[in-house]
């Protein structure tokens, strides 16, 4: 009677492991992990952290040696690793020891020794190398590689595992130099059938143990499950134990390292953000690190005076700060000089390079770095571009306490997905969006992120500037912008650039369309930088109008509410006086349709200073909501024929006779302060015999223009009174 195929298979399955050619499981204590690291880089520290996470014990070879094994990018190398491995294996005397030899700078453990050893034994071989999609370094050897039914065909030398005696046999004939190729050496052994069989070598074809990223990026995704993060190979549906960013995939391993192993997960968020901190709270201020702050003004920028106000408010002792200010723009000389005149002596030191010094922007950054490098007291360099709005006064403290070689606070642009970091790079070195970019920007993932590019603001340890970043050409590249060239220089030195979104730090201004032909150019920024414009010019209590009904009714159907800051009032008045073309106050007025003004004032129209679009935007965004609240059922488009600033002076035009306004409603904003800037003045509504004389600077009066609210301007008896008037919806 013949045995069926299924019966035979069943009997095989029931046989004990020894009868299937398998040996007993290898205990984790029999595993020896060896790696080579001649210096402690960010990648090495990441590797060691992942090893500790899974309780691997790692022996590091080559510490203190000069690396002579090449860089793997321009030419083959790595022979130094083989020499060090060969020497280390001589100390492994137990035959049943299993040795894992793995790179470290660009490798992360994703699982523990138990899983690794189990998968190793399941291969049924004595030595298992990682496998690659692409052959390196000799393509002519492709045909000599054994064909595989499924999986990757070529050997990768960045990771392999095997029994100690077999590995000793593997490297026994190594006599090469440190700069020769380890991969070529191992490849020639593997493609030799006799040697392959004698040593019992195979490849991890389906990436069950080793995942090399080069040539396989599309195969690898993050797998979040049960509070754990793994890399999953979707081509073979495997979960590699080790992930290797070999060749030109350093950025991708950095991205994966933001999550693996459990660096960040959905359950706990960032698990490493509280590690290795450098708290300042226990230090006296005199012991705080000295920080060089580099401030760079390279283009006309709005709200520069606000930048210096925020710099002044940083919660860090000023006698531990040294300022390096580079100003390329003559337009901003006044802002810089006023700040230094008022506050320069509060800082430990100040160096200013102005527009007349002939220093290029890139050169200025190198000079600023040198100031820190050459100052033995300098602990950190804090670089800030002038278009940064630093809202968080604790920013500098927060960054220092994170204790990273290079760290930046995440900055955004309101209403946009723009930030001062890139999550990924395109093949030609420009911007590419990472899968997690939007979640990071929108705060759905909070943490400390290893990224390939940052700009505008960052903190660097001075020790890094003196050591790894000591070159004078950090910002130079023939085909990249200076900031991109700088980030590439940092990456090439193995320095991780981190960006943190654990706090809200601020934003970056738009400098597009910024004109410098006015006295107070920031007034025109309501379109380009609406958030900053609002903070600078809209009254701090305006937002309380809705919540606290902060609208007064001094006369029937007359509403009084805060709208402008003191700065807005002052800037608008100074802008008009700087323009200077006040009307004569006569009935003939060529500025208006028809050329005749029935109730003339001495004024300047908004369109005379090219401010009509900005003023209409202001009316629509800030006045219209109040109008619709106080006049239910009426919806305004905030259109106007006339909007102007009026000047009242006793010897010029002290008052205005009774009149109606050519508007559905009128907005009258007091631009200076009664009792301080002038005496008298005010507005009287004749029909109600109601006067408003104690007008508040920055507060608006809103009232119907036609029919009911016949009114007059009361005499200004001394000083100069300014008001802004808008006839809305004529």
C-alpha cells in the first residue's frame, strides 16, 4: 500500500526536532554581539540605545582607532572591520557561541535576542548574511551568485550571524588592508560553491533578520501594534530584527529611528524626550552656559522692532549672552541701532556688522561661528534669522535642556503647512514630504524628530562647532543654497539635526511683497502676515468683545469698543504726518468724485498713501463682526468711498459743523489721547443731545451715518487731535 503525500507530510510534522535535522534552541546567553565604532556618533548612540532596549550586550571594537576603512559612498572599503573581527573571534573559545557582527552607525535593533536566534536557527545554516537587492561592489560577479526562487540574491556585509567556529573559518584567510572591501571579500567566499558549502553560508533572502534599505525603500513601512513599533517588509511580509540604512539611505534610517524601537508610539508618544536632559533649574544664573546669539538680517523684513522686543524678553540671564548681529539692510539700521542704544549694555558683549562693512551673508555666518569657536566660554551658538517670531520666552532654556548637539524649535507659518524643517529630501537634495510631516506640523505627533534639514533658528553645541563643524566652507556648495549646503555639511559629519514640537515656539514671517517706501511699512502687512499684524495693531481687549460684551453704548445706537493698540494709532498718525499732504479744508476737493466736499475737513485719504486695500481688509475682519453683532440682520461688505485721517488744531480747524455722513454707518477711531495730546474735542449727537468728549485712544465709535445721527465735532482747544473716519457702505 502506497503512502499518500499528505500522510507523509503529516508524519514529518510529528517527528521531534532532532529527527528533522534541527538542534535545540540557542540560549540568549550564548549570543555575542560585535560591532565596530571608532568614534561615538549620533548613529552609534542610537544603535546602543536600541541594543539596551532589548537587553543585547554589545562589544565595541576599534574604539580609539583612526578609521581607515573608507566611507562606502565613493569607493569600497571596510577591511578594517574584518581585521578587528578576526582578532575578536580569537577570544571566543566556546564552539556553541553565536556571534552577530553588525554595523552600528546606521543600524537599529527592532527586536530582541530570542527572536533573532530563533530565526537564525530556522535557516538550518551555520552562517547567515544579510541580503541585498543591488550587487556591490563588483557588478561583474552577478552571474556567479546562486539563484534563489524568491527573495534577494546578493550578499550584504553590514550584518551577519553565525557560530563562532564557522565565522573563524570565514575570516581565517583575511590578509587585506584596512581600506580594502569587506563586502568583496565575503562575496568571493559566498560565490565559491566549495567554500559556501564548507562554512555552511546562506543569505537572509526575505529579510527575516536583516533589512538593508538600499534598493528596498519601497518595501519597508512602519508597523504600529500593541504599543510597539517595527519595520515591516511588505514584499515578503516579514518583520526584520535589524534595520540597516546602508549606502545612500542614511536619511531613511534616521526617519525610521524616530519610531523604532519605541522611540515614539501612539500609546506613549515620545519615549526618549526626557532622556539625557541638562536641567538648568538647579544652577545659579552665573553658572548658566554662555550662549552666543547670531542674529541675521539678510532682506527687508517686517516687524523687526518686534523681533528685538521678543529677544529682550527671552528668559535667560543677559550677562550670559553675547550678541552677534549681521545687518545687510540699510533700511533696518534704525531698528538695530535703537535696540543697541537702549539695551546693548545689558548683554555680556555685542558685535555688529552693518551694511557698509561689505560682508556677504554666508561669510557673516562663518564669522559668527568663529566668534563662538574662539571664545573658550562659549557653550552654545543660537542662530536666529530676523524673520523668526519667537513667541516662547523659554525657548533658549528648553533647547539647552534637551542636551542635543543640534536642535531646532519647530516654527510654522499661520494657516500653512510650511515649517522651518523638512521631513525628507528628494534625490537631488531638495524638499520632499515625509509620511509623518503633516502630523508633526499639526501637533498630532509630539516629540523630538531627527530630520535632514532645518533653517531660520537652531541651537548648536560649541563643542560641535570646534570639532566636527570646524570647516570654513560649511555654507558653500556649487549647486545648493547656503542653508541646504550647511545642513548637508552637518549630515555628512554624522551629526543628527533634531527639531522639537513639544512646545509652541513661534512662527516665521513672510517677507514676500514687503515694501520699504513708507515710514511704518508694517502697517501694510495685514495680508502677508495677518497674525503678526493683529498682535501688533489690534487692541488686546478686542477679542473680549464677543465673550464679555465689551461694547459700551454712550449714546443711543452709538457703540464704543476697543480696536487699535497705541502702536497702531501712533504709526497711523506718524505715517500721515510723514506723507504730509493735508487737504486745505475747503469745499473744493479734487480727490473725491464730483470735486466738491459739503462738510470739508483737514485730512489725508487712505488711498493717498496706497492704504485703501489694507484698510478695507481691516474693516472687513475687525469692524464688520461688531457691526453684525450690534445691528442684527445687517450684513456689511465693508465697502467705503471715503476713509481718511482728520487733524484738528485750534489754529487750523478746531471743530466740524453739524452734518450727516454719506454712509450706512460710520467708524470714528481716536488716534491720540485727550488730556495728554490735546484738550477739548469730542463728538456730539444733536438729536439725542449726547456728547462723547473723553474719547479713548484706540477705541472706535460706530454709529448710523444718515438720517438719525446728526452730529458735530466739538472744538479742540489746545494741542492736536487726530481721528480716523470711515464712511462704510455709502
